[in-house]
C-alpha cells in the first residue's frame, strides 16, 4: 500500500519504518529540512535501538523515503498518518495547532479518497475536529475518512513494540476505512480492537493514566515499606503474580518522567475538567510523582549531612534506559536541587550527555562510571542502564572519597552492596547495616 506519515518523531519514524519493512511504499514528511537531510543520509534524530539499521535498509530498498514537503506525502499516501507533536500548553492543555495545520494541508492538497489517521496522543473529540477542519477546507467533493489509531510504543523498545504490539486499536465510523486499516495491519499478529473514534482516543489517555497511577501506587507502597521495614521489591513480586494486577510497572523509583506520562496525565485531568469531572485519582498520581523526587533529594541531603563542598557522582540522566531523551527526566530536578545546596555534580550517561549539556549546567560530564565516581562523597543512580548493573565495585570504592551509593532505581541487592563495603540506600527497602 502507499502510506504516508507526517512528522518524523518517535511515533512517525517507528510507524513508517515498520510499515516499509512490511512491504509498503512509505513517505515520511517533516518540516525540518535538516532532519530530512540527515534521515536520507542515515542519521537519526534520536537514539532508538534498531531504528537506524531498519531505516537504512528500507531506504536502500526504496520502500522508505523522506521529504520536507507535506504535500508530496499527502499526494502519495492512500493512508496518511498524522504523527506531529502534541506538546503541553502552559496550563497543560494539549496544543493541537500542529495537528490542525496538518489537517488543513491535507484538505487543500488531497485529490482522491484518503484515510486520515491520527496517531498522536490527543484529547477525545479531536477526530471529530479533524473531520470538520477537512470538510471546511477541502476544495471539491472528495471523500475521506478519519481514523483514530493510537500508538502504544515505548521509547527504547519502539521497533519491537510497533512490530509486536499487545493490541491494535482502530477507532473509525466507516467500513471502507476499517477494511483498509485491517489490510494494512494484516501482517502484524495482535488483537484488533475496532471501536468508535472517541473510544479509541480515550483508550490511549486512559492507558497512560492507568500506568502512571500504577507507578505512583507502588511508590506510595514503597514509602510504607520504608517506614515499616518491609521490602517493596518483594511486595511487588508478590502482588505481580496476581494476573489481575500483573508484574510490569511495579518498579518503585524516583517517579515517572519522559514525554508521555507527565504530559498525558495532566492533559487527561484537563479533559475531565472540560466535561465537568474532577479527576481526583489522577491528580493524586501526579502529586505522588512530584513528591517522589522531592523525597529522594531529601534522602541524599540528609545522608550527606553537611552539604558544603560535597561532590556526588550521578549515573544515568535520561528518563529511562535505552534512550537519550531528557524530557521530564527526574535527573533534571534531582541535580538542580542538589546544586541549589552547593553540592558539586559529576555525571555519566551512555547516550544522553549531549542533550543533557543543554539543560544541566555546571556539571562535570564524565567518560564512564568510574570517572564519575572519582573523588565523590556519594554515587547516585538515576537511570537503570544495564551497564550500571555490572560494575567493578572494588574499583569504584577505591576511587570514591566515601563509599556511599544512593540508588533511585533499586538496581542492586542491598546485602551484596554491604559486602562490597558500601553504605547502600535505596527506595522502599530498609538499609542493611
Ligand atoms: C509510555 C507508555 O509506556 C507507552 O505505552 C506509550 O505509548 C508512551 O508512553 C506514549 O504515550 O507515547 P515511555 O514514556 O516511552 O512510554 O516509557 P515507559 O517505559 O512507559 O516509562 C515511563 C516512565 O515511567 C519512565 O520514567 C520510567 O522510569 C517510569 N517507570 C516505569 C517507573 O518508574 N516504574 C515502572 O515500573 C515503570
């Protein structure tokens, strides 16, 4: 099939590349000439495991093309995916102008029947809005259908999540569009949920809100564990065996970050407000998430006692492993709060230091975890990259001023760390002395 994606971000690039890999002819458009030039030369706009290889392969085999003019993509695609950004406004409502502008462009440039699919995370009723915009701007009497096909991929596993999703949600009100979408997704083996457009839009926001709530739930349990001497890791395992609860997303830590949960949960509260509903549960989820970072900073400051002239090493800056994304990364808050008290910062992250340098100033960026440990009073884990799980702790201990590890992601076993000679403080687990 001829497919187009407008917007070469995480969603647009992953979707387009996977559909090309499945044999479709795909054009991706983005207004950034630089991004398009880079993509045509095999340079990705962000780090995502497996993406680069697949892009290069499909460009070479001529199934994937990048253009800097939306009208080429609009003309080409029988199915057009709208994958442009939906950033938060200052009051956390969703900024829809990019989606709306693309809808106008599609209306003005389409010359035959199109299935117009919105994949970006948008408030319920955006599909109706897109339909209206296109109807208002279309030149002749050209048929089209609007479909909501929310994306559930996670950064760091975007390609795998797109090729092997838990489910595919198609919100549509036309059999013609449903048939085309079914054919397009035919090669991907996953349950297909066909529903109306508004329900599809809500499935996305409700799913992210639920996952964010699950994280705040376990972080609340972690606080009770710390006070009662229980171990949140064991509590999570015991809970997770119940199929109704499920084990994923029960990792206590320093709270969720990234471009999705913080923004989507706030946006969902606003959407609820618009319909006259006070979404208390989700407000509490966000509040707990903010507190989680504050509690962690307090833990560091209390442990260091006198903060004057103290230096700490930070391992991990990105909001999660396998990405260089720094958007709403808890590391930003944690580091800035420590700096306010005069604590000096050394830091290492395998992928996100370039992006970090634009956000976090007065940080000594290091080449590896060992350099980041040298002459520090504490080593602080903020992202659970695999390479931090197996370190030479004898070497780390010999490099540090003081053998103290404060782990915001619970990646080490407390008994092992004590045996290695460290004071080890983590989340929701009592300190082994
Ligand atoms: C999230 C959802 O998981 C995807 O399904 C969704 O498509 C995406 O948002 C989106 O809306 O675009 P993502 O933000 O890439 O994906 O990353 P997650 O793996 O969900 O992690 C989000 C945050 O929660 C991270 O900061 C992570 O460290 C934190 N987290 C996750 C925890 O603190 N504990 C957990 O148990 C799981």
